[in-house]
C-alpha cells in the first residue's frame, strides 16, 4: 500500500526535482515509514514506504539491481517459493527473504515484459529500462492495486494515486463526461481504463503498458480462464482442495505480526478469520489477529454471530456501532475530498475516523468479499452442459447428490421462494433517472447506454457458470477496491482480498454448482468443526431493511443546493428528496447529491 509516482520525459527534458518531491510528499499518508526520490535526467521516480510485510523492513524504493533499470512499486508478490525456484533455474541469485519489488525486477531481467506470465499477487509497478529507453508498467490480474497515468505529448506521469497525478502542471481538471454519466446511471464507471477526468487514464486489470521513443503499446497479458468443471471421486476431495488453496491465499496475505479481519456474522469472513488464526498459531513467533465488525443492532444480527466466531477462535473483536454513529444531517456542507465521485458520502467523516482507528491496531486487514459471486448458484447451465455432452449419468448423479446432501427435491422451487425472489428483484430494480439534463443525455445517447448495460453480455463465455464468470469481472469490483484504497480511506491501512487470489478464484468457478454452490455448501462442509454450528447453519438472507434507509429517515435531508457545474449533467428542478420506501429508489435519488458534493470539493486535495 506504499505510494508511488513517476515522471518520464521522452523528449529528453530533465525531470523537475522540486515538482517530483512535492508529488512524492503528497503520498505521505500512504507510506509513513520512508520517503525517497530518484532522478536520472529525463526519468524520475518517487516512493513512500508502508512496512506491511516482513520483507518490507529491508525494502528501499525506488530500487535498482545494476543502476541501469529502476523500479517503483506498490506490490505484494504471492507464490514466492515457486517464483524463486523459477528464477534460480535461470541462474538468478535471489532468496525468499528479499522484498517484493526486488523479485519483480529480477523477473523483468530474466523474462523481460513476459515476466507477467510468472507473477502472482496484487501489484502496480513501473520499470524504467534506461538502456532501451523503455517505461514498462503493469497492474495485477484482478485490478486490486490502482494505477493511473497521464500521457500528454512526450511526457508520461503515473501514480497509484489519482490526486497525485493531478498535481502535475500538465494535468487538467476537465471532466470525463461518460464517466460522470456512468456514475449517475449505474453508480460506477463502466470503463475500467478511464477516470472521472478526461486526461487521466487507468491501466485496466491484467494489462501492461510500454512507452518508448516509438510511442505507447497497451496489451492484455491475462484473461480469466474458462476451466473445465472439477470432478473428484470423493466429496472430501472438494473440501480438502478448497482448504488447501484458501490456506495458500491467506498465508500469502499474512506475512506480518498483526492482522485484522473485517468480519461479519456470515460465513465468508469468519472462514478467513479461522484460516488466518490456524496459520498464525502454527508459526513460532508471537502474532496477533483481531476482528472488526460493523453492527446495526435491531436491523441485523451481526453482533451475535460475529461474537460467537470471535469467542470460538479466541480472538479480540471490536464493534463499530452504526446506529450510534448515525448520519450527520449536515454532511453535504462538509469539505471532504474523494478522488472520484463517492457512492456513499453520508458517513464519509465517520469512515475516515474509523479507518484511522483500525490502523492503530493493524496495517493489514483481510476482507471477505467474493464468494457470493464466485459461488452463485447456477444449476441450469450445469445441467444443460452435461446434457449437451451426452453425460446423462453424471447429470443424474449430480441431481441425486443435491437431493441427498441438501435433503430437498431439486429444480422445483416453492411458491414462497418464487415470491420472495421476485420481491427482492423488484426491491433492487432501478429505473432510468428522470433528472438527467436533456442536452447531456442526448449528446451521449444515455438511454441507449442504459439499455445496453442492463443486458448480460452475449454470448456468455462460460458454459457452466456464466453469471459468476461475468459478474466477477464487473466494474463494481474495481470501484470497491479503489474505495477501500488509502487514497479514499486516508489511513495507512492495506486491504487484502484472499478470495480474489486467482488460484482460489479459478477453483471456486470450477466446482460444480450442484451441489457445492447452493447456500455455499462448499464453505459449510469445509468449516465443520472449525466454526460454530449456529454460524454454519445460519441461512443466507438479505437484510430486512437497509441501514442507510433507516438512518436517513432519522436524520432527514437538508435542502438541495446544486452548484453551477452540476447543471451540465443534472436538471436541478427535477431532483427530489431521495425516496426512502425502497433501496433502489433511495440509491438512485442520492446520486445527484453525491455528485454535487464531489464537484463542490473537487479541488480540496488533502496532503498529509
């Protein structure tokens, strides 16, 4: 979660030392442990260090092996033992205790730009290859680490922090209208390679960019594979392999003495907590694992179930009481800046304070999102695939396994469940906003974009798990990763996502939906004897009421005061007070206010 920045002038102009130092110092909130810059004529890098792994005690960035190629990175390399073995086989002298950034640069020296075929983990990095006058930059497979860049004329400016790039004199505050439209329509920019600013781009997940004197070359180095469904002879083989891969994913994300888990009372994050607890207790050194739980007493039961897990694992748990915090009714008058429009600024001040408090306990927290999507219950595509292949014996066995393991007649949904599911669909369904400015929506043909994005992509790529495969790559994930990045939390706190480890993710997408995905049976069976029985038997159910609806009803809304810039996108006369009857109406109704809030504070770039 360190901070990084770089400037390269391909016309040979020297990098402005004072400017690079200023941009680097703006990243102090990301890395409070060390600040360094390096300049060699037309290329310059800056870095602020957060010591969040054992190896980072020996880390210095910007880093070089030979004085010819330099790297700056925000990176955690996974599968280190395998990578060291590959490098050693190529005659490279590197040991397991070396910092992540050093391993990446060794990989680049051995394989060049093909190093991306050998790297696992969460990373954003840039390498200046002086002999070749080449700048090589890459972002990890799932896009967990951010990477922004500005390319104007012969100058490239990059950082893992959007506001840092904006500090360069060549950066403009001109807005990207399509990104603003996507926020108003969908709450999330639908283009992974753009930002809210017209001149500043992202490197999309699983992409690498090369700049040299000949220009710029962008390529995708990896695509989530469509693996054949996994078939084992024994049921325990499925859970054993799951626990093995989960253990590897969590172990790679520990590598430090103090770790936190944002833990609900469900099954996903408690599974992470149990796995981390087991791994830490196996070690020889003193370590500490803590749980952090956000509760809304009277709306959810997270306090009860999370407490059961914490007691069972014998770990401390700290509660954040959402009811006690409430919502500041004057939030629209506050001056808090976020890099891009925030989806929920109602409690932005409370969030910032909370993340600062968590960072006093830990610099690393595990986050349990992912399994609800990766294990979405899709039985129809599985049976269609088996039937199309003539595998009727397997089809019958899969159906019978569902009957035996889940004690139910399959494929015959009950009337109450149909009514419930349709009710939830209605609750979450959104309508095209009526308050968009007519000229703005006509210029970008927003009704067409709205209708196109409502459809699932065709053809669906994955024959057995189409919804999971498509959903795990949706832009919403990039938005979540970046909203939990330090650029938004303003705290020296690194979120890590074990369920997005590509080894584990591929496994979750390859297990048969019948019987393993229904009510996440894979997790419930794997965690028998490890998590409390009430947690394992707790049914998966949405909250009966949205906390934000309930808290907003209490606090009310101040009169809407649109600033002039908002009128380019929204007709203020059509903006009503957000509806509090259902979640979708409330969410859509909040977007003009959220955008107005961001536009008002767009120039308030904070420096720590």
